[in-house]
């Protein structure tokens, strides 16, 4: 098991794919995937679908598709901060890596404990131009590896040269990170690695089942769920097994987080007393339907909706208010499905981080402050990417 570090951590400076998860409420200050701009106007079904599609298109990758994909999935492990590569830039590289795997038909949002795309970055030339005004130019080499986190096997590797120009070396480095893009070499590497991952599931079903049973047996349902949801559909026997276990494991997982999700739902209600919020419905979707929490949630939501509708009715006729409320509810419940998947991903990513760390030698895991909650920060970085449009427009390139 420790072979993973000799090959992986030392080679690609990787670490856990964490998220805010087990035991934590998901109602922190980080910006959520759920939309911030809401509407109470009557919407047709086609308008609702267009609004949801617009929300997804605001991000350079589709987190919902990444989380629910039945294709090969990978976690991404960006370079650790060093020199001009700050923690923020490392997180941006992680999102770039997610964009790369998404463009190549691979899913995952750092919820995969078994396989990862790791990256290391090596500084190259740094120079100052002789132009007026002077510009700083930096070059880096990004080295990628697809890794089996359990065995330490490397399923593919590729390199990419990136260059950035700016008024300072840190600015030039930021621009270099922005230049990361898909390439034929990366496409081939990821394609070959995907085939090897599928073959691994086909050839190691017994040991995979053992891993799932072990996590299930010790009550680590978030990890068990992450494992079975990482199986690609093309690994037929393993996928059928995963599907057969999914309902039971999901139900057990939901029961372990029900108390936290109930608290988060109440806080979401308090934060939006005058309008319906998809956050409220998302936290409710995280509750098992046969639980006392779900029954309580139904009553709380009924009161919550009554309060919202009453406030709206005071401004308009009851008939118009009801039509608008029904449309608003349908809109928010549909968006809640996306948000609920994100909430679930944060628990799974935390469990995945802990599982991967079991294969890491203590002396090699020196960046604990950076690796901790990496998955949650990556999810937040995806959300923040839509706020970086002004940076992206500087050179007419997509930022992430």
C-alpha cells in the first residue's frame, strides 16, 4: 500500500481529495452551487429548463454531470504550493485539471478514492523583456500521471509546457496557469488510462467488493458510496454489483448525515424567509424518506411555504400568488437536485481523502494544511470561476 507514495506523492506531490464532509454541516460561508438570483415570476416549463441550463452554462465545467457520470471517474491532485505557485493558484490548477478530464469524457469531483490524475509543476526559464514597459516571462513544465491509489501503479503520463507574461513574476505565473489547455498528448494519455481503469475493475472485482464491504462494515458509508459510484458502466460486472448495492448504501449514508442536514435545512429556511430557496429542498433531499427527520422536514417545509406564499399574497391577488408560487417551487426543487448532489459529493470527497491518506507515508504528507479539505475548496473554486470573467476577458480566453 505504501508504494503509492514512492511512485505518486513524491512524483506528483499529491494528496487527499478532501471536501467538507462527514460530521460537518454544509452550510459554511463558501459560495454554493445553488443560484443566488431567484425569481418569483410565473415561469413555463420551457423557461424553467432554460434557466437551469443557463445556470449550468455559467460554469466552465458542469459539476452535476461530473458527479453523476457513469464513465470513468478520477480525483485530481494538483501541485502543492511552492514559490509563485500559491495555494490559490494550486486550486485553480485543480479546476483546470477537472476541465481537462471533463473534456475527455471523464467524471468525478474529487469523490473518487481509487484513481486520480496527479500533477507536479517544475519552474523553467524566467526572464525580463527589454521592451518598454518591461514584462516578465515565465515557463513551467506540468507533469501529469494517472494513478491507481491502492496499488501505486501509474496508468499514464504526459507533460505540458506553459508560458505566462505579466507585469510581475507572480502575474506572469497566474497567466501561465490560465494557459493550461487540452492537448493530443493528454487526450491519448487519458484515453489509455481509462481503458486500464476499466480493465482493473474487470480483473479485480473480488478485491473491490472486499473494499466496499470493509467500509460498509465499519460504518464508513460515505466511503462505501464513493467507491460504488466510481465504477464505470463499461466495467459491466462491477457496475452491476455497484448498482445492486447503491440503494442500501445510500440509505445508510443519508441516515448518518440526517442530523446535520436537518440543521442545515433549518438555517437555509431562516436565510430565505420571503422566497423559496433550492438550498432548503436540497437539504431535504439528503434525508432518508423513512427517517423521523424527513417527516419533521415535511412539516417544516409546509409551514415555510405557507409563510412565503402568504407574504406574496399580501402583495398580489391570491390566484396570481399561487400560480407564481407553484412555478417557483417547481423551479427550486429541480435546482435542488443539483445542489443535493454537490452536498453528497462533499461528504464523499472527505471520505476519499481519508482513504487515500491511509496509503501515504507520514513523512511524505508534509502539506497537511494545504491538502486538508482540498475537495471542498475545489468545489468552491468552480463556483468562483464564474466570478473571474473579467480576468478571462483580458486575453479573450476562458479562465477555467
